[in-house]
C-alpha cells in the first residue's frame, strides 16, 4: 500500500490531504478530482501530477499483526 499527502503548495487547505492506493497509479486516479478542484489555478499537467506522486509517495506501514 502506498500513501501520498498533498501539502497544498498554494495554501488552499491547511492540513495535508491524504491519499492511499495499491500503487502510484491508483493514487493518481484518486487524487485527480482533488487536484482539479483545489489546485486548478496551478494548472498542473498530467506529467507534473504524476511526477509529484512518484517523488513524494511513500510505502505505508503494514497493518498485519
């Protein structure tokens, strides 16, 4: 499981918005609406959005006991 936290480079939200997915592609799909709604003025390209996830996503700790 992978995680990604959007830290709002433009100040549109105070707390990071958290996304999780099996891989970076799932995080990309899940975060598309958020990027379009909250960060439209930044006009991220698909490539920039994917690069941001690739550079900042992280492996989530396993929840297995």
